[in-house]
């Protein structure tokens, strides 16, 4: 029989993402309207192990839907990766009467959530990462804001790149995944997109394309490089030496993770947060809320973590065709 949950906790974990606050708000207000008590756990699993736990009510989440970052703060915890840390985490939850937990984060955070579920704390994951690298879901909170922020920044670099007739290598975040790079590459009309999933390190081909682009009258040459490939500054030096085209590197960095969430991020975060609280209310555990093929669904955590996803090849091919 499904375990009745009375008090739930909510935490954000791993890298922050714009829209996490909207998800927290949705969790808190949905749970309260279902008659549950809600506690906020500060600083992810690290804060759980330090018992940084606060009571939350509907007013605790007023005026946050439009704010980037996370009001609960976020952190990474090595201690929680150990079985002892997880046992301590589950005991602290029980000590505070928390028998349901919502974890807003990425794959690493969901691994931790699965461990707590196995220790008897009903746990639900909500996908929150700008990287879009969670296989079970077509959408993760923060991606839309991050790509819009990066797109606007790249437009600005493009202006100066054109004026100076330069080549620009612009590095975007995404850890080992190329989704931010692919989207910005298409949205910004980049000449080249270097994806960790595809790039074979053949710099000579890149150089040949820059020379060819010049011959065909292109004024600038925008290369979007994914963080998972990195080395943008040294790459720029080598490209300039080989092509004779002035080349500059720009690493966009953490600006991509901040700022006011877009409408899309607020809406997806609100619905996913509410669905997570509903799942706990229904006595469910060990699930991840996801958006798949146009629908909000949920998956078993371990099954979700086994899933694989890849860059859509057709989109990558179209980006190459359009950059000619
Ligand atoms: P993300 O959730 O964005 O993928 P991380 O990979 O940094 O971010 O994971 C966030 C936190 O989740 C880690 O600091 C750690 O406390 C916890 N975590 C990660 N992997 C595991 C694991 N295998 N078992 C238990 N907890 C984990
Ligand atoms: O997962 C989000 C992300 O911003 C990645 O794109 C990046 O690789 C990583 O987090 C950076 O993490 P940190 O904040 O620890 O530097």
C-alpha cells in the first residue's frame, strides 16, 4: 500500500538553473493545498547533512517566480555520495518528520534521490539543469533561459566580429553535452558548431572551412564551441596562425546560468513542480517528472538513469547546410 506522506522536503542540487524558484513555488503551494507540511532544505544534500531545514508556507515563495537562481541555494556534497552520508541524510529526514522529498537538479542529484528512496524516504526528481542532458526528458528547467541569454550575447559578439572581419570562437556551457551549443549555433547562424558528441578534433577541417568562407565573401566566422571541448583560447591562437584571419575567443561562462527565467522556463517549472508534489501526495516514490513527446510523464529513477539520448543528427545537418 502507498505510504501516506505528511511532511515533504524540497531541495535544489547541482548547478542552479533559472526557473528553479518557479519549481520550488509550485512544489510548496501544491503540497500545502493538498494538506501537506513543507520544509525547505537549504544547500542541497550538503545542507541536508548539516540539518539546514526551514519551515515553508505559501508566503515563503511569494515574489520568486520571476527570479533566477534558487532561494534554497544549491551545493555539491561528496559526503552524500557515500552510503554513510545517504544513511545520515535519510535519518535526518526522519528526525524532522520528512517522509517525502522533492529533488530539483540533474542526473547526479537523481542518483542521490534514488538512494534516499531506497532508504524509505519517498523521493521525486524534477529536471533542473541548463545542460538539457537528462536522457528521460525532452526539457529541463533553465535550458530556455540559458540559450536565450547566450543567443543575445553571441549576437553582440557577432556585431564586433563583423566590423573587424574576424573569426570568433564563442564557448558556451553544457558540461559534456552539446545542446546549448547546437541551439545557439542554429539561432545565431554560426558558421561552425563544435559538439562534444561529434567533434573529432580535426582542426585542419575547421581551418579549411574558414579559408573557404573568406573566399566566398563571408565577413565574420562564428564558431560555437561547447564547454565539453573547451580550449577556445588556444584554438583561437592556432586558427589565427593558420588562416591569417584575426581570431578571438569569448567564453560566456556563468552569465548563462543566471537571470530572469523565460516564460517557457517558468511554465515548465511550475507544471513539473506541481506534478512532483502530486506524485508524493499519491504515495509515489523513486520517480522523475519528465516532459516527453509533448506530454508530462514520470519515470522510475533507475530506469531513467539508464536511458540514453543524443544530439538530433538531422538538426546538426541542417545547421551545417544553413551556415554555407
Ligand atoms: P547534477 O545534479 O546537476 O547532475 P552533480 O552531478 O554535481 O549535479 O550532483 C549533485 C549532487 O548529487 C552531488 O554533489 C552529490 O551530493 C549527489 N550525487 C551525485 N552522484 C551521486 C551518487 N552516485 N550517489 C549519491 N549522490 C550523488
Ligand atoms: O550543469 C550546469 C553547469 O553550468 C554546466 O554547464 C557546467 O559544466 C557546470 O555546471 C559548472 O559547474 P560549477 O558551477 O561547479 O562550476
